[in-house]
C-alpha cells in the first residue's frame, strides 16, 4: 500500500514537472523546432519527444547543471538532426502512379525509324539519276515544280511525270523491302 502511494505521488510529480516545463519553455521549443523543420506537425512531435526525454532524465533539469532551456533546446536540436539523418539514409520514395500516367501510350521504338530510313535510302538508290534528281529537288530541297524545272533544265511537265513515276517506283520498292523485313522478323 505504501508503494502505491509513493507511485501515485511520483506520477503526480512527473506530471507537474512536464506541465511546468511545457508552460515555461513550450513556446520557445515549438518556435525553434518549426524554424528547423519548416513543418508545424513535425515540430510538435519533436517538442513532445523532447519533453519525454526530460521526463526520463529529471536529473538534467536542475539549474546547478546548467540552463534547463539550453538542455531542452540541445535535446530538441539533436532529435531534429537524427530525423534528417534517418530520412537521408532511406531511399527516395517513389510517387504513386496515377491513372493518367498509367495510360500513357507506348511510343514507337526509334529503331523502326532507322530501319525504315535505311530501306528508303536503298530504294532511292535503285531509281534512275533523273528520277532521283527530281525527287531531291522537289522533296528534299523544297523547290516548286517550276523551280525544279529551271534548275534541272527540263520542262515542268517532264518534272511532274518524272516525280510521278519516281514515287510509284519508290512505293513498289519500299513496299517489297518492308514486307520482306517484316516476314524475316516474324
């Protein structure tokens, strides 16, 4: 029975100690923690942990050992430092994938473009020099039919017919080569 009373008295004394510490130093502790963390909720957690440490080490709270507020602020700073170090030691968290991000269409592989351009270059090499010159002038250099005719020294009608037959030959050559490539891959 005597143990119960002393335990009850000790509990009341501990509660009074923490209450007094909070009333005297709580504002300063909270302001300091907010300044260091930048987050009020985290700062409140640190203040609470600081007061728990004070409750566990009441011998450090005597003026004979130094400033009580200084000890509390040092404990608080150490707790915040430990939190930052623990957070830095963990790998970075990956954000959750939203539905919008999950439905991003798959882009074509650039290898297909490279293969298609190689096939097109081979098909262009199969054309006659006259047909290739017309396509080069109109499509690669961006000239009009009249400008291409003047550059090549042929009538505009000839440029049109050469372009028509050159494109038809390219289409046939390109279709044959890509069909062969797709058959080989499959």
